[in-house]
C-alpha cells in the first residue's frame, strides 16, 4: 500500500509541475488571449484537483501523538487542513485529554 501512495503522490507532483509549465506558456503569450485565458483556467482547475488529492493522501497516511498524554489520534479533516504545523508536527487539540499542543506525526497503515 505504501508503494501505491508514493506513486499517487508522485503523480500529484507531476501534475503540479505540468500546471506550472502550462501557466508559464500562457504568460509568455504564445497563444491568442482567448487560448491563454482558457489555459490558465484549466491549469487552475487541474491544480486544485491535484492539491486535493495530495491533501487526502497525506491525511490518510498517519495519526498524531499527543505531546501531553502520549495517546495517538486522528484529527478531523478540517483540523488537519487548517492546523498550524511544522514538517513533522501539527498544532491540534487532543480528543482524549482536551489539551492543545504540537502533536508529532506517526505514519501508519490507515490507507
């Protein structure tokens, strides 16, 4: 399952790269203005889809360990998306002890 997640994440990164190339082409006026606008709109839609896929893949890849009580939990998708974070920690409210802290991410097989 982890290999599948890596493949999907790689596809998301490739889509984002392709979008940047398409936007760059539109900005350099290689196309008439109508085509350039259409290209930017389609690129933006593709970017949003790729970003949502990457968020969902990352959200499903692990749980968080509370710094205060040491128990693991899975935050809601809203808490996950909007929570302040560093590379390996996210500021979340533990559902067990009800305390807010920078919880450490633990990868798991929850795909």
